[in-house]
């Protein structure tokens, strides 16, 4: 229906068009909607549209009997209807849609127009959702948007509220409250349709105000970001200065009272920077900041005291009251580099001085998230620069030390150690340092140079340094007094306070050469702090050069010593008139050590001469198994009467056995127990097996002595390992044309022990017999090299086939070598349970060697490979079938008939192993 038809009351009865009012309202609503779209799209009214509005206004005036040129203002006492107010409505729309773009002027325009509509003063408030307040920009006042005020109650309930002499009406747009008006006077008629339209126009206008404010905020944010990025780009790359700049900017952007920045360090700990410049390191995961650093979540706490993660004790100490907290991660390329903690959003202060508390809102989070991108990039650049400077500093320090080491005589170990210590202190900013070199022969650590300390020596495994020497793994101790291994007595004597300790091994090719202990890392201000993971990584690089220098020094010493020993060895073997090798005295065996052995009372419980003697039982029964084993060896030798016959005193024999014991390592198989077992086994061969009838008494004596020295300082590794890994021993042996690496080493140490008058069991021999004894001992030790097993068997076979002649020294020497080889592999001839125990020990030693070969990247034989999970039974059967079985049956059948029990035991044990293997197959 057109407006012109609705204006013909003379033609059609007015009652027929009683519903025309509804149609008119629909048209006006449609008009309002179209004008709203005009506004959003920036379209202005055309002349024709303005003329159409004027035409409508004239018709309305004609219907009401008033002139369109003189519209009268609507008073509070006058009924406000859409018919009488269409002119005002059109004018209101035009005024509101052409407002100036400042919130204060827009709201002033709304106040003016609504005052004309209701005939009373009107104040308009718009909603600030970020701060949860109602703002009146005309009067520069804010009101909290809660039930504590009439206006807040009106907005919250979205209902008209009358209080005192005013009426408060909510303004809604698209079902959402955008503001509120305050109309002075309670007699106003606000229920009319026209007033409702006016409110819709006001609400639409306030919505536009919010949009304008949002655009203004986005513009300000962009400008602030550009300004901040420019400032950060100009700032120094010094981290502490940059962090303070970030703190100040974050406070300004989010209107916070306080701000702290927590930098995430490489070890996960947090370095907290505060506004006053203080820096505190806190453990990973501590507090709210620690949670954010680990989770990456944003934590917005409107009431800190209601959050269990908040630590109130800080407020109690400082007298500060924390209300609101906003904690956010600062992320660079997916990695959290820092955490910002903003505290207490600043209050809004009203014109009357009232303080309105605020909480951090979504806008604060968005603002800081944008800001954090620039902050993260700046922090990252700062850290890269810091890393480069630190690496340069480390490189310079390492280069200085390397230069010093290169110019140092490698024979001067003390100078090498001194340069290493000073370099380590400078590199890692340590207050004190000490180095402990590893004495492999004694399995001890000793200090040649230590800051403000004299030389000391202690076993590996004792204390922190000893533990590192054994494990080869560094120890970073943050509180020395909390570690039970630390000896506080040293601090008390020196008046020093040890706090942090970094104990690092110096290694080369997986082998520990020394241990460096750094004490009390010093910060830039001189305070004591903890060593970091970065310090450990730095030291590992540094230790490579130190290890090379120390190893070169050791190699030179070893080469000199080996050359001397090789010369002495040659003299022993080739000259009957050779003098004893000039050696330094060994560490003297004490009376207490001898007493510990002689005090062992077996009480006739064991027959040491029996092939069924069980050394494992002795080891388990006695509290001092090493002393018990030494006592077995002593009684075996002394009871033969041979030591007395050849002028060896009882104390000398004890000293010899104990000096040998000192030179055996704690490895699974080739240890002191093994050589005592070989000595006991050879005793049974000589006397129970009648082999002594084919030898001289001196040869029997030498054979028993050789049993105790034939594996001196065995490291649980075979000759193949030393040759494959190019170890110093392997290189030296290869250079001399002798691949029996270990056997030569055993001979050298045996000569060293026998060169000590206090342990020389050959002391009563004539010069000729001494030469004979040394030559026989060396030949027997060299014969134990399994790589020469085939040659030894062949030589024995040739002697037997040619007819063994006791009068020929060469025949007897071959028999000696065969006997000690038999004793060395005699495990398979023992009663089964003993044989099984020895098999387990040697298998574990094989596996340990295989593990080391894997670490060094060399080939590992299947029987040495732990991952193959080889069956013990299968391995023993293979050893019997291919080595031991043929060997024992051959020597027993060909010559040593009195040792028949050996051949029988081999068959019995093989059958037992086969039964075990068959049983497992059946169970599978």
C-alpha cells in the first residue's frame, strides 16, 4: 500500500484503515534498515531522497493540521507518536548519519537530538567492553558496568530503571547492549513508538562509535608496534638492556603496574628480570611463569589470591598487593624464548576521583601477542649475538691454550697440566681448578699440579673425581655440601666455601686420561653461580686438545720405557752374562699386607693339590677373598720345597705374590683369581699328572712362577682389539714386528717385579740359572697368545713324533710352553659347575670388549657381540670341539698320560652342555 493511498480519509472510511498504522510502522522500520546500510556502505542521501523525505514530512504535517515549516518541539508532556514525530525522526536520522568522527561529538549530537525528542536533558553512555565500563565522553566520566550503580544495573538487566529523578534506558543493537541513556525527569513518556525509533537510531550510532573506536585502537596499535619495533631495532644487543626496554614497552601497551620477563635458558631454567634490574634464576616449572614456559598457554588471572599457583609470600615480604596477573609466552619460530608476567592492570580514575579496578582483557592479550613477535625476534637476535661473542671468547681461550700446549715440551707433564688448568679456569670462569691424572697400572688418580694444594693420590671410584674416572661421565654439582661424596674437611682446613663443582673427564678415543675438577663458577659481578650445560659442552671441546697433549706425553713416556724394557728383555734372552735391568723400586709391600695373607687359616679344609679343588668356594667363604687367593698361591709354591731349594726366602715369595696381585685389574676373567687358578692347575699337572718327571726342578719352579705373571695388567681385551683400534700398545707392537701385544706387556711387568730385590724369587739362582729362568719365563708367557695356538700344537706334535728326550732343553721348553697353555685354557677340564662359572666370566669379558669395539666403530666378532645373545652352552661346545677337545686329547694321548682326567672331563662337560642345549630346544 502506497503512502498516497493512506492519505485519503475523505474517500474511504478511516476505520477501514485502522491497520494502516501498522503498515506505516513497517515502512518506517524498512526505511531505518535501508539508512543503516547507507551508513555502513558510506552512501549519502541524494537530492531526490531528501525531497521524498520532505514530501512525507508535509503529508504528516497536513494530517496533524500543522505547518511543515514550523515544527514544534516535542515536550515531555506531549504524547510522542510516530505520526507526529516523523519529521523529527527523519531529521534525527540525517543528523546522526552525518556526524563528525569523534566519540565526544557523536555522543553530544545524540544527547542534543534525544533531548529535543523528550524535552528533557539526556546523557548517553556507550559500553567499553575491554574495560567493562560505561563511558560518557562528553562529560569525561566512566561508570562501572556492574550492579553497584543504577546505570550498570540497567545495562546488565537490559531493562528501563527509574531512580531518583531520572530514567535509565538501555540501548540495544542486534540484541546486544551498546549503551545507555539517562533522562532527567520521571514524567517523560518513553513508551511511544517514535521514542523507540529514536533509541534504535541512537543504538545504531553508538555501535558506529564502537566500530570507530575499534578502528582507532587498531591504528594506535599499529603505530605503537612500528614505534616499538623501531626502538627495539635501535636498542643495543645487550640482553639486560633489551629486556628492560621490553618491560617498559609492555607496561605502557597493556597499562600494567608491573612487569617481569623470564628468559628461558638452554637447561629449561628461567632467568627472571625485574624492573629494578635484579636477575634471579629459578628452576624449570616454578610458579605461573614456569607453567607458561612449559605449556605455552596464556594465563589470565583476575584474582591472584584465588589461584593456587600464586605465591603470596612475595607480597608479604614486599608489602605489595597483587590483584590481576597476565602471563604470556614470547615465541619465536615455534620456540618459547621468554615469558612475560604483567601484574595489576591500572585502575580507571573517574572525574570524582573514584578508582575503578580493571582486569586484563582480550584486547590486552591480542596487543601483547602482536608485540611479542617483535620482542621475540629481538631477543633471538640478542641471543645469537651473545652466542657469537661467547663462541669467539671460547675460541680465543682455546686457541691460547692450544698455542701454549703446542709450544710446551711434551715431556713436561707438569707444564701441560698447568696450561690445561689455567685454560679451563679462564674458559669457564671458575674460581679454582685441579687435575687428577689416571694411573692405569695402579688404578689410581694422582694430582701433580693443583691450585693451592700439594700432590695427592687416591683409588679410582673414591670421591667425585674418582667416580668420574670410573664412569667417564661428567658431574655437574650445584651444591657440593648436599653431595655425600664431597669432603667438607678440606674446606674447613683452607677456610674456603665450595658451592658448585664441575668434574669432567679428559678422554681420547673413549679412554679416560685425566679428570679436571672446577670449583665455584663466578658470575660477572663476582658472585658464585652454577656451571651450566653449555659449560660442559665447551669443556668437552677444550678437553679434546688437552687429551691429545696428555696422550702424546704418555706415549712418549711409554715409548721410552718400552724401549728400555725391550732392550732389557733382549739382553735377558740372548746374553747369559746380562746384568739385571735397572729399575726403580716398587712400592714396598707392608708387613700388614703379608700378615693378612699368612693369617688365613684353611684348617685342612681344602686339598690344593687336587684337580677338583674349587677356588670359587674359597672366594665365597672368606671375608678377604683376595688374601685367601694369595694364601693359596703361597702355600702351593712353598709346600713344593722349590723356593727354599733355590734360595728364595719366605718373605720374598710373599712380596712377589702381592706385587703380582697389585698389577691385576678388576676385570671379569683375566684377574688375580684366574692366575691363581692356573698356578693350582699347573701344580696338579706337574705332580698329580706326573709331568714333573719330564722336567727339571728349576723348570717346575719357573713354570709355577710364570703362572702368576702370565696375565699381568690384563685389561680384559685381547690382542686383536689393540691392533684393530690402533692403540699405543698395538702401534708399538706392530712397529717391532711382534703382534703379541699383551704378552710382551706381561713380560715387561714381570721383569719389573723381579727386578725389585724384595720380590725377586730368583734371588738365590746363579747367573746362568737366572738367565735360563728369565728366558723360560718369557717364552712361556709368549706361548699363551691364542693366535699362536696352532703353531704351539704343531711344535709339540713334532717333538713327540721325534721322540721326547728329557735331556734336550728344546724338548723340555716345548713341554713347558704346552703345559702353561693347557693351564691357561683348563676351564673346560674342571668339574662342570666350576667350568660353568669360568665360562660365564670369560663370556662377560668378551661382551665388554665387544661393547668397546662398537663404540670405536671397528668390526665385532659374533661371539663378542652382546646383542647376538649367544647361548653359553653353544659357545662352550664350539670351544671344546674346535680347540680344547683336540688339544687335551692330543697332549694326554701323545705324552702326558698321567693327565687323563683332563681328557675325560672335557668329554663329560661337553655332554653336559649338549644336554642343556637339547633341553632348551625341546622346551622351545
